[in-house]
C-alpha cells in the first residue's frame, strides 16, 4: 500500500514538473520572440550602456540626455512619456561592455550571462547545504529550481521587461553559499557587486555584522569603493556624487511615477502607495526599511546563538526581508525566493518532502512548491476581476496584496523554524531513496 501511495505521489510530482517544464519552454521562447527593443527595461539599460560607452558618459544621470538617447534608440521621437534610469552608480563598469556591441548582441549576452549567474548561484547553495549529494543529483535539483523560476509569474514579468533579475539571484545566492562555506573574500566581493541593487545589500551585510565576519565587511567595502572608483573614471566623480540627490528627486517627481510605478511594487511601499499618495508612501519606505534591518539583525543574533542549524533559516529570513522591507521591489525580483528552497528543503524527493513531521515545515514546503502555479492563478483573477484604474493608472490590488501576504507568511515560518531549531529538532523523513 505504501509503495502504491509513494508511486502516486511521485507520478503527480512528475506531472507537475512536466507542467513547469512546458511553461518554462514557452517563457524561454517568449524571451526571444519580440523585437529586442520591445523589452522595455532592457532597452533602458542598453541606453545607459550606450551613454557609458560614449563621449558623453558624464551625462549618465542627465534626465534630458537619457530621454533623448532613449528616443533615438526606440524611435519614440514623438512620445512624451518620461523615462528615467535611477540605477546605482555601481552599474557603469558593468554596463560598459554592453555599450560596445549591437542591441541584439548585447541582449543575447544580457540574458545568457545573467541566467548562468543565477543557475550557478543556486547550484552553489545546494552544494553548500548538501555537500555529500552527488554532482548529478545537485545538477538535477538546480534544474528543478531554475525550471520553477522560468515558469513563474515573477520571471514572466522580468522576462518581458528584460530585467537583470537572474543577476540579482546569482549574487544573493552566491553570497549565501560563500557565507555558509566561510569563503569570506568571495562573500565580500559578491556583497559589493550586489550594491547594483543597493537597497538589498544591507539585509545580507547584517549577517556578516552579527557574525563578526569582519573580512566580509572589509572586502565588501573595498569592492564597493573600487566599483565607485571605476564609475568615477568612466562617468566622472561629480556624476557619482550627485546620485543620492538625483534618486530622491526622481522618486518624488510626479511625472516619473508612471516609469517607477510604485503602486505595482510588491513590498510594504507598494501597499502604502495604493492606500495613500505615492510621495508620502515613499517617505514612509525609509523608516520601514530601517525597521526591517533592525528586525533582521535581531534574527541573526538569535540564530547565531542557536547554532549552525539556524543559519540557513536566518539567510532565508534575510531573502524574504529584502522583498518585504526594501524601499524598491517589483514582482520580477521575487524569483530570489528560490534561494529559500535551496537553503532549507531537506530533500527534493516528493515522498520525503510530504513526510516531514512538523506543520511549519509542511506549510513552508507547500507554499514554495506551489508558488509558480499559485501566483498565476492570483494574477489571472486580478486581471479579469479586480483590476481597477484611478487617475489613468492601473492598480493590481489583489496581486500586490497577495505577494505581500505570501511573503509575510514565509517570513513568519522562517522565523518559527529558526527558533524551533533551538530544540535541536530534526526533520524526519522516510528512508526512501532520494530520487531528486
């Protein structure tokens, strides 16, 4: 009877994986289906790359120059829609090579390099957690996670925009792997590069701070200033120094709201932007981020007191805290939740996963496992039933609130599992062969 039950479970899991593979295949085709210029955010990054590689690189944060270059590239000379690129000053050194090749070639490199980075990062986390697992099995687990990402709504959104979401995934997962392996130099370098999304880096910097891993902090600081130095050489020191004021200006300008789109952010700022004027919500986002950092620091101090079993849960909490508390988070960045599965799943065999002996682990596993499918259902309901327009702007109210609700539940579960590991509880699984 048990064998029949296990066969049924694995058959259903295989069907689910087949669905994900099929959906991922359609998404991969979609990635190359549109004219390259139609991948809106990629085209903006490429515009910035062309500025960086030009003789007018000092106009990197010149809004009028950005808009003129964008219109030249996109043939949108008649469009009055404002476009702004408020990206970190760490980007110029990374963007420079892309500006030296054609739009199409740069796009192939953009997608290929970043997706490879994400896959390598997840592979590294799995190796650091399950070091005794065979190489082939680790590759298969990485394939499962990458397939789930490709089939998910967040990646679909990132793909159609051309966002570098996989790069963020690679940097954060690589940091987690290096942190666990005590490779402090590597962790510091990755933390420095992660400042391309500077609102994320502090949530992982507090891990090094709480652990007293000063080499990580020192290397990260040196790497960050080296990247800023490279940017200063490329675009000019004045351009780098003006970034904070430019960021604050653009985030509060009404005419740029359609491009920044705070109402669609899937963090606490997104919720507040739906409930109140976006400029007020933006001001609240900074104290919210500080509160989130303090909470994450507290979780890390507690985790390090508990012991090694709590560290993967603390890293998972940091990943989720990034999505909830950061001042700027869009749907496509939620693919980083795959790191949580890599860090905490005791097995990738469905029979073993379903036999865990605590409700908190079962709920954690189920939420992450059905995440790609669940969000598509929510989004389609939202698009058909709950989409509303106010003042010419579309609000995905249910989608934004659902993303936040799921992440809050995951954060609570990560904390509960972390603190329960104090009791040295082990996840009990059947002694079935781990087929995944």
